[in-house]
């Protein structure tokens, strides 16, 4: 994937994560960790972080997407775009 496009998708996902307000307390921690990881990647700029950082994030997003599929479809869609 083009690094600029991935950067744009990560920015979109970060905004969706911050907008998710009706989340169970146990899931809130997960969203906060994902938001922090994505924020670090977005701030680094497109193509800057090493590919292994993207792979770790990809795995966590795949797990999270399954957990939020029913309760937060917009968030899940944004996660799936990045995955």
C-alpha cells in the first residue's frame, strides 16, 4: 500500500477511535492503547516507521475489529481499511 494512503487511513482511524464514546470500560483501555499507537505512527509521517510496527498494529486491529463489529460498525470499517 502507498505510504501516504496508509497514513491517511491511520489518521481516519485515529479520529474514529477518539470519537468512540459508548464503549465498555474494559474495551476503553484497548481503544486508548490503539489510539496511542496510531497517533505515534501518524506523527512519524508516511513511510517513516519500520514495517514491523505496522505488522504489530495490524494484528491488534484484527483482534479489535472482531470485538467491535456489532457495537461500533464505523470503527470496525475504519480498522478493516487499515488492515
